[in-house]
């Protein structure tokens, strides 16, 4: 199609969609009253239409929607959770009151690894890095008075994602909200757990089955749910560089697509519900370029390699969190500045939602003050800087476009290597990504220690006798209280029903029926997460690392 | 190193963040230690058992999940139960400052918080193990040299070499003098706080002539500025360092000097050099 024609059609289409999703303002302008246009660059006769496309159009380099933040800001979604379900519910309601627009649940490690709070492996961990959930009772307390048909909820849960999603569906049902009205995301990305994050339970094969079961189930019953959040975040935190983060995330994404196709699903039925999750680190322009390259790479792969027809299958939509490992324990207030530039790179890269870290996260869980400053940081970017007033403002920068191309090239080299190994699952089993990441991480450490890489306040510009900031403490008696709560539940529930459900789960696990419906029945019968995962552990075995 | 130190790096609890544990493991290996890494999700029982079975000198516990106050003391209790109290235990991770005194009271020797250079961890473990084993000779008790007084460079001819230093590098020639005790003629060239000392042999028996004959022209020695040179010579000898001069001899510029034998200094010829204070400095 002729370039002018394409631009004209885009304008018409955009005008139409604005009838449904109007922009935030009638007119955008700078402080000097310069008009701010929706889009710049297309007036250039050399505009690189093929590599950049137009916003909301293939290959989505310039963004996944045509008006981007002129219509609606990114979702401000702060990851939170600690202690008991009741306490976390309070923090959630506080954050919603403060103008946060989506929830993001952090679970404690026993929950993430499928142990009940009274399991011996749970010692010391209950309620520490997130909220403790043993049964649907806890989930009800967590979501109390939160309208699940209005709020979208992201749950950082992977190996037992089916169980937590089942609980969410069941609680919504009790609130009178039908599954098709629910919107949110489960992380459900097991491959990066093996690579970088460590909360795996089962070996790769049954884990991939659990994932594709969720794809199939949600497609039918929970159509607005993002069934997976393919995560580069933790890969980056484990020490990868930007190109590795991009490459390994996309390679993992391809593995899920392949698994779903092998399980008999059609690409356009599940691909629109795949979501991504990236990190935002300090190298500002490289980060912006990474987000743009990711969209373009995914679009090309889905359209050209997998032959997806639905444009929604081509679109890489992503959440971003600022880089936890870039935060210093020294002079923690400096972290606010790091978070600000990182968040800005995510916004200029076109993120759909954003978590900004709190300044004190290298020291402990964030205090309420720190969590508020982190949210305010996003609000300042959104409301005061004007960076959201035009679409993809860095496009056409020689430097940013070069970085975008180079990251795509480097990432494709890695992906090619991974393909030759037999794909991401095989590469993970051989420890390939783990080794590459460790190598980069150790090199970084050496550069920091030699002073070749400067971390302000840590290896340069440090101060003696730093004041010790206030820190958040989780109630140390929580583990015991949670155990008591669990004992009480076990005493009052219908034990026969529990045993029967667990036995049907066992039978289903041996076969190849979709496990989701039976897991929903299990949680409704007050089976605990430890019991459900326990049965699956017995049937599937456990992953023990490379 | 006196002995190869064996270290167990362990991840207690359910925490999956092992970037730090892996980096520290490799850094300790690069330092010359033998390191065993447990992998993720180790119970305190598994860690204590592995430490005893592997006969390690030290354990490094890494935890970023906040479970340290329960898991670290439990490891200590189990080590005690197994009679392995002599194992040195250190910790690291996201550990709030206010928890450190508690952990130390439970026998954790040191908690390394984020941003600690790995070399600091390695040195701490090394010193703690040496102290436990009564290896003390590594411990320095003397007075360290204060500066590089000068760097000695052997040249065939001062006349040929000087134009490079003065005309090309643009440095200032301070003085030329003969030093009979070393059978050399030297030129001092000032550079910042220190000097280059060009050395030309006066006779074939001069050590500098022998040096050039064997190894050609080039860097000859490094002079360390000290005070109370005779005490320093005695300290060196007490530490087993072979001295070329057991007592100070007169050097250039009115200094008292003594050379250390390169066989005891990893092949570098060091000169201890004490300068009497100049009038200006004395004021």
C-alpha cells in the first residue's frame, strides 16, 4: 500500500476509535502554547514505514495503541502484599484510595511453592515476601470489599498459578461476579522460574501442561484474563543485560506458543491473551529501545512465523517494573531518582502498566511512606511532565532507532542459538540461559568492584555513618497465627468432600484432561494449596535444578 | 595461601534469589578458596549436614526473603549439636540493619549487606579462618611505607635517555649526582609527588651494569619511602624477608637506603628509602 494512503487510513481509523476512547484533552499543548500533535515523523518523505509502522499497527514499534497515553495513562500497578490476607487487604484499599488503578498481589514463598503455612519447609517464610494464602478463606479475606468486576488484578504466581486463579474465580463467584467479567493477569511463567527466580515445583513437562490447561480454560470461561505474563524482569534481576533479557523472554514466549499449539489450541485463540513483563534498568536509551524492539520482534514472529491472523495476536503488551537490583542500600533516598529515570524509560517505551519500586527495597519490605513516594513518582510523570502527550516521542532519534535495531539483532542471535538447542525448554534443561546470565552478572560485579562502573553512593560519593531509615516489620507471630487459622479450617470443613476432590484431581493428573475445572472444585471444597500441590507433586514429581 | 579454605555457600529456606550467592561463590573461588554451592531451598538440617560432611572451614548463608532471623540461628543450633562450632558462619542478603546484632548474638560472625565488595567477604573469611587455626604470621604489625619515593630506571647513558624525559615528556630534571656506594650516576626527574631516578653505571661492577647486561635497560627498582629505616629493616628480617643491606647505606640526595632481595618480594627489587627532612619541610 502506498505510504500516504496508509497514513490516511490510520488517521481515519484513529478518529473512529477516538469516538469510543476519547483522548484525555481536547487539545494538547506545551507551556509556550506549542500545539502537541498526536504523532510526529510521518510527514517525512523518508519515514521508515516498514520498520516503524504506525502506532497500533504492525509491527507496533511505535506502540500498541494508536493514541497511546493521550487516551489513557498506563495502569499504575504497585506490587504489594505482606503478612496476613487482612493486612494486605488494608494496603490494597489504601493504594486504591491513593489513585492506584490496578492491584498486584505478592504471595509469600510457601504459597508460591505450593506449601501450606504449617509445612516444615515454610518455617520462617510465612507472610514474609508477600501474603500467605492457604485456602479460599484467605483469598476471601484478601479481596474483601474490592469490586472484582471493576479492578484488574495481577497475581505473581507461577507453579501453582492454576490454584490461585481457581481461588480468584471462586471468590468472585461468591461476590456475584461471573468469570467472564474478570480481568487480570497471572504470571504463570515457569521457564523463567527455572532460569532465574526459583519458585518452581514440577518438572518442565507437566508444568507446561498446567500452563496450556490454563490457556484452554480461560479462552472458554475467563476470556478477559491474561493467562501468562512472560517475564524478562527476573532474568534481568538475576544479572542479564538488556539484550539477554529481551532474547530469553521472547524465546520463552515462543516455547509457550509451541506448547499451546501442540496441545491443540489455535494461535489466534490464545495469543491475544499472552502478556509480557519487562524490567527497566538504568541505561536510559537502551531500555526505551528494548521495549520498542520487543514489540517489533514479537509481531514479526507471530505474523510471519506462526501465521497469526488476528492483530491482537501480534501485539506484545507488557507490564514494567523498575530494576530492583539497581537499588542501593547506601543513601536509599537516591533510589527515588533511579526509579524516576527507569520509570520514564518505560513510559517512553510504551508500557501498558508500571510498578515503581520503593526506595528502601534493598533494605527490607517498603514502608507505607516509601510505597506512596513510589506511586507519586508515576503520577508526577503522568500529570506534570507532558511526556505522555504525544505517541512514541523518541522515534526517529538516530541513536534510539540504532539501539532498537541492534538489540533486535543481538536478541535474534540468541534466539537462533536457542532454537538450535531445541527451544527454550531444552536450553533451560541444559542450563544455557543460566550460564549466560551468571557470566554477565559476574562481569558486572567485577566492573563495579574495580570502579569501572560507578554506582553513586556505593562505590563513589559514599558517606560515612549513614542514618538508619525506618523499616517495615512483618508481625513475627504471623506464622503461628496462620497455622492456627489453617488448623481451624481443617477442623470445620467437610473432610470427605476434600478427600474425594483430591482423589479426582489425582485421577485427572494421571490422564490428560484439562485440570482447571477440577482444581476449581478442589478450592471450593476448601482443599488447601498444599494439599492440591501435594497431590500434583506425587503425580508429576519435583524439579530439582540443573 | 597457607591452606586451601573450604567454604559452603548455602541458600536456606524457599528464597530463589541466588545471584548474590553465585557471585560470591565465584569470587571466593577466584580468590583461591574451594567453594561448594548447595543450590536453592535447603533446610537448616541439610546445610549443617553438608557443612560437616564436606568438612568446610566456613559457611556463607544467603537469604533475601526475610526468613533470616529464624533460619540462620537454626543453622547455628544444628552446627552446635553436631559439635561443629568451629565452622565460621557469615551471612548476606537483604538483612535489615536492626537484625544484625541479633544474628551476631547467635554466633553469625559477620553479616554482609548489599553493596559489599566480594573481596571484603573473602578477606574476612580468610582472616577468621586463620585466626581460628592460629595462623598469625600473615597479620601485619609493623609500620607501612608511606609513599613511592621514586622509581629507578636503568639506562645505558643518561645523555642519551634524558632528552626523552625532558624534551619529549616535558618533565623537570631536578639534579644529577654520583652515588659511590652503588657505583652509579643518577638523574632525578620530578613527576608529581614522586620522582623517576635514571641510573647509569659508573663501572662494570656496578649492580646497574650487571642488571643491564642480564636484562637490558628498563625499570630497575621501586623505592618505598619510610621513616626509622633501621626499624623497618629489622621488621622485614623478622618477617623472613632477605635483605641485600642489613643496615642502611647512603643513597642519592642524602637519603639512607636498603635494598630487599627480589627472591623474597615476588621478583620486584624494592628499596627502602628514608630522607632526612629538608629545611622547608622541617619548618
